[in-house]
């Protein structure tokens, strides 16, 4: 997890998503609580994702490139939070835990 001001970007552990088939997902990048997500889902971004700009918030996602608030993205998703190094407990309390996905670049 990395932080930019009051915003969090949740990042998966090294190797997460390897050999995992996800369901297709997509939507608009948005703040979901205090976490960078897609639509109304809290997102765990792939390992290696970095914040490249803070205002407005933009990230560089390996295999996808630079994206930020309001951008449309498509990819696969695994619908649980096991891809965080410390599991679901690593999600800040200001980010919804009910609809967490791990975003996988297709």
C-alpha cells in the first residue's frame, strides 16, 4: 500500500495474479472511500504499481501504463482480498471492504 495525501493505492504482493484466471471487469477509475478503485469497488492494483502524480492522482500499472481518476480501464479481476501482503486487514478502515477486487491486466 502506498499513500498520496489522504488517498491510498493498495498494491498486491510480488507474484500475485500469476496463473490466476480472472473474470472480465472494467470501468472508470474513482476514489472509493479513501482508496483508488474502479467504479464502486476497492481495488488491489498489480505488484509494481507506482504513484506517478498526486494532483490529480495517477498511477503507472505494469502492463497497462499510466492511468488516473476518470480513466476507463478493462482487465480481469479476482473477487477477494487475499492478494494483499497482510490480507484484508491491510485495507484502511476508510476504504470499503465489501467489494474488493484484485485488478489483473489482460
